[in-house]
C-alpha cells in the first residue's frame, strides 16, 4: 500500500515535466547545439564554412571594442531602469491593489498600455518628441526660454542613453505591475486586514508584509530582467535603425546604444556581412555574462533569505 | 485627513496613469491621420482619414491575416500556459531525483540568446515538413522557459503545501489535486502569463517572416509590413492595423482582469 | 476522483486535438505545395512559377500583359516587403530551404544579393542575353564581382533634383528647369548660391534638407566605385566627405535628417528648396508630402549630371526547376520592346533598353499640373538618362551607406568634426563586420 503510494508520487512529477522536456529534446535542443557549433566556424553566406575553433571568441574578447562597449551599454541601461522598475512597480501595484482604488482595471490597463503600444507608433512618437530641429521637446524648451540652442537629444551619447532608459522604463512598468498584481492577488486579504486592525501604518504594511510576500516574484522579475536586459535590442534599434525616425545610426551616436544582440543582428542578419559564426559567438559570449550575473543575484537573494 | 491622503494619492495615480496612457492614445489617434500629416503637427486630436486607412488595410487581406494571427495566438497561449503551468507545478511542489539539475537547465537555456537558433529551427521544420504552415509558430510555445520559471516561483510562494497535502489525504489523484485544488490558486499567474504569451505571439515577426511563404498564411504583422512600398511607408494605415490587433488583448484585459486576478482566488481560499 | 481524472483526460485530449488540427492542416497545405513545382518540363504545358517581391500593383498589372502573349505561364506572387527581403532570402539559404523561381533585388541590397551565389548568369548559356541591348551605364548595376549578369532592371531609376518653384523664383530669379541647370553647372556654384540664400532668408531657408540629401546624389555620381574587390579607395571617400564638410560649413544644408518627420514636413514648408528625386519620387514622396499644393514643384538636372537612384532588379534562382519559363517571363517583360511598352503602359516604368530609347516621343507623359506643366516623361528620358553614369555595385554598398549615415550625423551636429575624422570613423565602422577590407 505504502509502496504504491510512493511510486504514484514519484511518477507524477516526471509525467508533469514530460511535455516540456520531450518537446525540448525534439524542437529546441538542436538549435542551441547548432548555434554553438556555428560559433566555432567562420560561416558566412559567401562560401566560407570552416571550423576555426575558438577564433571568433578570441576576436571578440581581445580585439573587439564594439563588443565590450555594447556590454557596457546594456549594464548602464540595466542600472538605470531596473531599480526604478522594481521600486515604482511595487509601489504602483500596491496602490492600485489597495482599498483606496475602485476602478482597478482602468489603472492596470493604462499602465500596461505602454506594453501594448505597437513599435511603429512608439518609434514615431519618440521621433516627434526628440527630433533635433523640429522635435516638440526642443520647440517647447526654446519657447519657454529653458534652452537657447536646440539640443540634438538623439545625437549625443548621454542623452541617447537616457532616452533608451526612459523608453524601457515606460514600456516595462506595466509589465512589472502585472506580475506584482498577480503576486498580490494570491495573498490572503485577511493578512492585510488583520495588520490594519492591529494599527499598522501603510508604510509598515508595505515593508513588513507586501515586500516579503513579493520576494519570489521579485527574484523572478530581477533574474528575467537581467536576462532580457543583457539581451536588450528592440528599443535602441527602434530609435536608431531608421525605419521610424529617418536616418539609421547603427549603435546610436558614438555607439552609445549599441547592445550585444544588436551587434549579433548587425553581424549576421542586418548588414551585408552575413557572419553567422561571429554572430553565434556574440550570442554565446553574452550568455556567459548573463549566466554570471544571474548566478550572482540568485546567490544574493538566497543570502538575504538566510540573514533574515 | 484620511480623505485628503486618499484623494491626493488617487489624483497622483491618475496623473501618472494618464501620462502612461498618452502614447497609447496617440497611437489610436494616429490611425485616423493621412500618413504624411503625422509629421506635420503633433497628432493629438483625431483627423478625418480613418475610413481611407481602413480601406487601405482591408485591401491587404486584413481579415484573413487577423484570423491567422488570432488563432495562432490562442493556441500558442493555451499551449504555453498549459505546459509552463504543469512543469512549474512539478518543480515547485515535488521532490524528485534530478529536480535541481533539470530546473537549472531550464534557467540556463533561458539565458542563451535564441535569435540565431532560428536558422536551425527552420531546418528542423523543413525536416518535419512543417515549413509553410502555422505549426512552427505554435510549437514554439512548448518551450517557454520563462513561463516555467514564473509559474514555479509563483506556485512556490502562493500555493500552500498544506492544502495540497490535505487534498491527497482526501484521496484525490495527483491530477485531481492539480485541477481541483492547485489550479484556482494558479489562475492569477496563468492569466498574467497568458496575456504576455498572447502578446508575444501576436507581435512575433521574425519567425513567421522566415517560415511562411504563402500570402494566405500570413499573420497580421507580415500583412501590415506589405502595406508599405519601397518608396513610401504608410505609417497611419500600419498603425491602424496594428492597433486593431491589440483589440482582443484589451477585451481580454477588461473582462479577464477582474475575474481572473481576484475573483477566483478568493473563492478558492474560502472553498 | 474519477471525475477529475476524466477532466484531465478531456483537457489533454483538447490539447492533443488542437495540435493535431494544426499539424494535419499543415499536411494538406504542404501536399498542395509539392505538386505545384512538379510540372513544367514541357514548353507549352502550363507552368507555375513563384516570385517574391513587394511591388504588387506593378506585378499584377504587368503579368496580365505578359499572359496575353504567354498564357501558359502563371506566377504565384508572395509579397515580401523590401526591408525584410534579404533577411528572408538569407535564412532560406542558410537553412537550405527553397527560394522562389524569380528573385527581386532592391538598390540598397542588390550588391549583397548578387554575391550570394543564388542567381543565374543570364549572359551565358542557355540564355545568352546580349548585354549591349542595355543602355551603357546599366551594366555595372547588373553584374556581380565575377562579371556575371545576374539581373535586369524593373525600371531605370534616373535621379535628378526636385525644387520648389516659388522659392527658386524668389532666390534665383527663375523657376525654369533649363535656366536653373545652367545656373548650377557644378556643386561649387551650388554651394556659393546656397550662402546667399541663407543670408537673404536670415537663416530660414537652405538649399538642401540634410547632408544625407547631398550624399545621396554625390555618392552616386561618377563611375569610380568606393570598393574594388576588397580594396577601399580612401581618396574617393575623403574627397566626398570634404565636399560635404564644405556644405556644412557654408550652411548649404538644414540639418533636418533625411526621411525624419521634420524632413518630410519640410516638403510643404519654406525651409528647404531642393531634394534629391527619382522617377518614383513624385508619386511616393513629393505628392504625399505636399498634397495640397499645385504647380509648386519642378524637376531639374542636378549639378554634374544624373545619377541612379533606387530601382529594383529581377533575376532567376540558380536551383529553380523552371528556369526556362522564368527566362521567358523576364526576357519578354524586361528585355523586349513589347515588354518595355507594357511596362510603360501599366506603371510608367522606363526600361533602360537602347531600342526603346530610339523614339523617345512615345515616352512623353504630357504636362503635369502639379509640376507647373512640366512633362515628366520627356524630362527623364531626354534630360536625365543621357547624363547618367553609374558605379559598380558591391556587396558592401548597404554597409557603406549606413556607415556614412552615422558619420554624417556627427558631422552635421559637431562643427569641429572634419572630413579626415569622418573618414577615420567611417573606416572603423566598416571594419567592424568586414575585417577583410584593405583601406588604401
């Protein structure tokens, strides 16, 4: 009797994960392995396809300033928007989900709307705002006397980086709020009510109850943000590859918004170099950094847990 | 005093949300403009070109592309949420041999930038004779590592193990426990993941671009891309088409939000 | 317990079913596709070709004309936007998937497309196309680095200069295209006049919108290619950048950023006089951007002559199973006089064939109100085509263009950024993905 109970218990988790891993073996394993193999070749579409060992990686790590700069950029971006997203996202979610607010759906939807705005429209809106000669921001600032001369926002390295950070923040805040909302919704309301009856202030509730409860969600959001942050490509490309805002500037002014994945696209898909080997090597090199920083932050999270 | 705090926080929140809503609003308004007029002044008030733009997108097989995108996105979402929910549940609430290794593997695969894997994926699809169908787009849902991670994290924190145990003691089979007891707790997470998956499938561009060579199988973004010629991009019509594309999402959001995020959980806890 | 078990069962069945529907649905689709390319060995039997392209209006209309002569050949047209075209083609090549029988290549990426080794050489067996039938300047635009002729033009794309008549009259005293062309025999004259314009208008009006506008024309005039094999001709580039620097320093350009919102809006305003324009510009750029005006625009031959601007070539896939039929289509539509006439009839496209240019009177398009009564057809054929020259296309063209865009943005913004620095940064940018290039 007991034995059958055990075997029943043992069989089920494997059955539950089977669809994922079986389909993984059939569909997704090969692309990953093949891409890694690609990174060891000099494959381009002009006839080269030779095995060259770690040559691509050597080039990237020791002779390629673009690669290092692109990595630096994504780290700067991440530092710029991730803390803001976590803090503002949590606050906003807890305000929206609190008793103060009636029409929660409206507020959730309006914050999330940024995530649903189509890239073409976003590209045009940002171009209309930040354009050098005719942009609304410059016109406004000159009119009210804040500026004497128009600033080329998208043309200088620092402001270009800030615009990318703003864009990512604006787009992803709703996404963060959604996940926090899901986390909060599953918390038993009575915990909050009990705390309020006990005389806890809103601040106490937030720091003592909400934050700890959201910890697993935060781990998830921060890890996935590191992953997607280092793989960032859409926003800077939208601003600078020209299909929405005029001329293209691969990597932005001074390469200040170049990202590893943009570089990968640039090397293998977008330019006429078609260097698949190099592109694959960029992908796997970026993976190394993502793994490193994800492991560090997971460790950090777990340490905090123990310290508590 | 309390009222003051309440009203100031509400109005602050409202202002904040309006700022966030503004670009979305602009996007809707942009669909009513003549494309080149977008650049003439800030498109804030609706213009008079909506019908023309509608005509333009209708001439480009809009309804068929819309339907293709829609049913692909629905199947994608169902598959993605289903598989991720099952897998995440197993990792969050079971002890089994190889658990940590397999979970670590899922996390690691999530970290590999997958865009170049596209080439190999297209090769596979060729071997399975699935190119030029919607299958490559839908099958991609099966390996949503991100979804598994989210589900596992969520279930770990939000589904009490005692409830599961009591279900087992009551004599439920494991699938029974999952469906009857755990599922209600998972609904908020599933709806969030569902929304994100739906949006991801809906906006997917590169994969359909390289796997589909038949106009009648085109998804909405591909159809919209063909509105533009080399020389002139009809931004307004494109934006209108893509805005209409977000319609099912907004409906999902408006009707799903309240029921899924709160209603069912409350019910589940009490029941 | 049994009930829940059944529930799960249904759930799993649902999933499986939906999957099967998809896969089954696909199976039948695939079968259709397979049979399509089987037929077509026999000349008169019906043949079905596929083509990928973007200009559907032209394709459909010209196919109707073609089918009047060759009713047995039908063509499935798959719309792929020009911006995505190369991406789709290259992933198909990389993954070993099939390409269509007929491939298109736009100006921006045709150089790269030619080198991918997927297009037939139509000057050799069995096609033996006689390249002397083409206008002389065309050849470098249609051949790859091995000297193979791999495509034919859908239309010649003559580049000229569009101008606003009212502003021309105000600043130069005339709006006549001939007189204006005489006023600006070379770019120096153009730059000199530009200084006066800026002064007279109080810095409100400029000759050109941006440095890229100037680059678009200057980089395409002449016959010396920037890259020969893998050697980059630094001198040509430096010369070009120096000229552009002079233009910046003397305020010939208005720093608008070509194709930006402000640049588009300037068509209906008074801040810019001239724009680069090809035969597709009136319909796709000028009229849409200034739709409420009438008679405000004119076209003239630019300083130092016409240049190729835009344009699409069409070629045959090397591994196509229906090369004969594909060639029949191309040869009739793009290389015969009947085809040229059909082309002109359906879209006003002008094939660059010598025989077609013998009698240019039929190419008149009549006075155009929007352009102050100018006859655009005659203008292109009689004034621009004869002055056109072209450079050899290379696989680097696209990347050269984007590297130039990048450095010219900096040049426009930073008054201390000179041509030498621009060249250095340009080189670095090109070397990023093309380490094989040698700069001399």
